[in-house]
């Protein structure tokens, strides 16, 4: 979900397009599933053999039916154009009349969380209305207090923040959205996200000083192993969804080198 959102943000910035997104939060989604509807869905979609945890699978099947019902006749959203042959970095080939494929993206999903996207405010309102109708039909409750709208204007856009509502309640506009320890900003940058990860890693490093790093009876190799296991994992959490620029790399390397000098007791 986070990776998809960031890729869509970058492409909209590159192509000078507005992006409207609403992050839906469902109230006790796993506990409020309509059992009768779930049995009907299982009778049509459930494979005969399942060898894993049932809870997430059952909810995913249920949520898929909610989305299929809500979006079955919708055309607006975010379209991605791609080709599967030729040079990946030759963007001119995407302007061809043939051999290109367009894919409509309406939502990005993770567990019971959902992000709905569109290029126009009116389109996003339509998508949200359809989603709310489908959720109500399947007995799911949207948490209006936790559902937020993020508007990323195009670089040359003069559009104002949107006014998106669900059943008469206007949703809050946010400049950034925090999810799974990642920060999605309305400017599409990673600056705040990188700063947040460095802060988390610095806190982890500080907690290790008294018990591990400053202990003389702990070997240096052990300290480095603990540093890699605890601090670096905090620093690079979610990095598979990052698109880094040189300034971000310098920030990360600066923290890494400063931490190593501290562990190895290297003074200026």
C-alpha cells in the first residue's frame, strides 16, 4: 500500500497532475463482518484446501466482494500506462498509440485499511460515496474521525484543498498521513519520513548505550551485531518503498558514521 501510494505520487508530480486520496479507516473491521454474507461468499470463492491462518483470508475475501460491489461500474481513478517490452527508461515509448496498456487504480489495500485515489475532487467524492454505500450494505462501519483526505497538488496547480464528505460529515484534510511507521506527505517527498526514521534509530541507539555500548566487558564485535540488529533495522524500516535522492543518502550515511564512531570510541 505504501509503495503503491508513493509511486503514484511520484508519477503525478512528473506528469504535473493533481492527486486526491482518502485514507479509509474501518471501525473494528474484523469483528463487524456480516456472517451471513461471509457464508455466501465462502460458498462461491473459498478454495477446498487452506493451510494458513483463516482470519485474514476470510476478511480479504469479504473485503474483495465489498470493493467489487462498490466499484463495479466506476471509470474515474488513477490510470497507469505501461509497456512490457523495450527500454525501461525510454519514456517516449509510452506515447505510442499501440503496444501500451492502461491500468485503472482506484484503491491501495493493506489488511483492513484502504486508500482511495483520483485526479479530480469530484471523482474522489464519487468513489468515496460508492465505497460508503458498499460498506454500509455489507455492515462495515467507517470511522469518520480517523478517515483523512490528502491532497497533492500538481507542481503548477492552483487548486484548493478539497471538501470530501461521507454521509454529510466532512472529512479532515491532512498534510501528511502516518501509517505503519511510514509518513506519506502531500508534497510527495521523503524528507519527513527519513527524519522520522533517523529519530527512531537515534532513540534505539540511546537505549542501548547504558546496557550494551558503554559496557567494557562486551566485545566490540558483539556491540556491532547488536547495532545492526536493533538500530539499523529501525533506521531502514520500510526502505523498500523509498525512492532516495542524494540528500537522503547523505542524511542516512551521516547518522550511520556518527553512530559507528560513537560505538568504536573514535574521537575527532
